[in-house]
C-alpha cells in the first residue's frame, strides 16, 4: 500500500485549475455536472483512505475492540508513519463525519421548516408569501406528507417568493424570476449543491469546486430563464434588481435568483452571447487540459483508494486469527 494511501488526500488539488476555467469557458450545465462528479469522487476516495489509515491508528490504542492481530508489525508496516498519521486520522475522520452530519441535518431541517411555512397556501407551483423581506428560492420536493404539510406541497418542488420582491420587479422581470426558479427545480440543482457541500466538508481542498458549482448552477438557471422568456437583458436586469434588495437564500443548498456570489459576472455573461454547448471541452485548450488533468487526478485517486482498500482487507484478513 505504501505512500499511495495518502495520494487521495491531496489529489483534489489537481481539480483547482478546472474549477475557475470551467466557470469561464464551459456551458454552465456541463461545468456543473463535471465539477460535481469530480468533487464527489475525490471526496469519497479521500474519505476511504482516511478510514483505512485510521484502522491502523485505532488498532494501536489500548483497550480497542479490534482484533489483536490488526496491531501486528506486519499490519502497521502497510501504512507509512502509522504511529503518527494513524492516530491523527482518528480525530480527522470524526471531524469529517460530524461536519457532513451537521450539513445534512441543517439541510433537512430548513427544507422541512420551509414546507411547513407553506401550509395552508394553495398547492400551486408558485407560493407567494406576504413578507416584508424580499427573497425568492426554489424549494425542492421532500417535505413530509403528514404532520400538517400538504401533500401537494410535499410531493413536488415549489417556487417561493415574497410580495416584497415581486413589488420591486417589473412584469417582464417577474417572468424571468419564475423561469429562473423553475429551471432550478427542473434540473434539481439542490442535489448538485448539497453534493459539493458534503464533498467540501469531507476534504477542505475541494472548497474551490463547491464555490464554482454554486456559481455555475446559477448560470445554468440564468441561461434557461433567458431561453424561456427570449431576453437575456431582462434576466440580467432581474438578477441585478433582486441582488440589490434580497438577503439571498436561507441555505447554500437552496438555489435562488439572488443567491450570494459574483452577481456582476452573471450579469456580464447574460449581456454577452449565449455560451456554446460542449459535452466535453476541446483537448488543446486551457480548460480542456485542466479538465483532463482533473480527470487524471480523479482516476489516480480512485485507483489508489481501491488498491489501498483491497490491500488492507487482505492484510487484515491474514492477520485476523481464525
């Protein structure tokens, strides 16, 4: 296994160049999907290897419930620097588990509260709240069908918008707002945002990908809204107006027109031509080379973690008394 068990912990660095280049040169839909897949795979691989290193560290602790054979010199020799890194991996993995659990719990709690807030409103796709705070966001399905939440609201996603925000938008800008939020619901952008949030919790080196996906998901909805209403300039005006008056969405994993981020870049992109659609960037370009570099790093990370897992299982099986 050797030092290769540590590679997945640092290989997310290979995805940094493609994170920024994808924002600038890829279609937002392609960029969102590509960066999310890279983030999820790299996070899983680094977590697996962290757990493998932790096994060796845990086996050295007195009173641990693991078989005695797992602390044999042959097992410890499979992981370099096992005495230091193995023990350090224990709190590191615990921190990863706690951070991911807190993110999931908060995500679920906010979604349930949002569905409960819509109780009693008509079960239409758009929910207009009489609130003095201007905001709007796409609320995905998933609320409980019992406990006071209507089945109509829980069974499908809804566009949540306040009267305060609608009063600040012109009729054409309102259409842009609804088209933008419907695009979030149709493509289930909340899943992409939640996936990269968890990946960044699992490995801090993946935070640039989380930031990039938060931007490209909004750009994806911007382009869909511009195509739906037929005016890129109107969508740009709606974004600018909403960003000036809205505090943003209640949760990073809920997408919205005025989501925090580089709003001027979104407006500038809408005032320019529509981006070309590419399933994969051309090889001999900066973004193409960065994408292939990130893909290679992800492949090496997957192979390293798989090799380390198989090797560790075989070693532990041989060291376990029958």
